[in-house]
C-alpha cells in the first residue's frame, strides 16, 4: 500500500456474480488516516463516464472503523510571495 499522505491507488475488482460490487477497489492515506476505497463506474445524465468513490477509514489490521462524527479538517490558506510553490502546469 502507498503510505504517502493524500494519495490512493485503485485496482480493477473481480465482481464475480454480484453486479453491485465495486468496479475498482484500493487503499490510501488521507489526512494521515488509512482508508479503503471502493469505486463504481457510472454515467452522468449526458452519458459521460465518471467514478463514484466511497472511502472507509480502517485500523492497522485493515478493519473498517465505525465513527459517528466527521473529523474537522482545517485547510491552510494558499501561500503568497516567493515561498509559494511553483505551478506544475501552465
């Protein structure tokens, strides 16, 4: 599994005989928390494909953690001046 924060990986999933199973499954780390991902291929109202993704937090044994509250995440404002990161793309 990728241990870098704010990154995830998805793989094709064998749906077997159950069409409701996710098309893709994977793992990742989001805000320092290990997550399992499930993704379903869908079509929007114009017929364009997209992925519908669900994330579940897991403990160190890979068991899904049930939580009642959503953790508060504070985002930092963008940096200004010479310390601001360079653009990746123009």
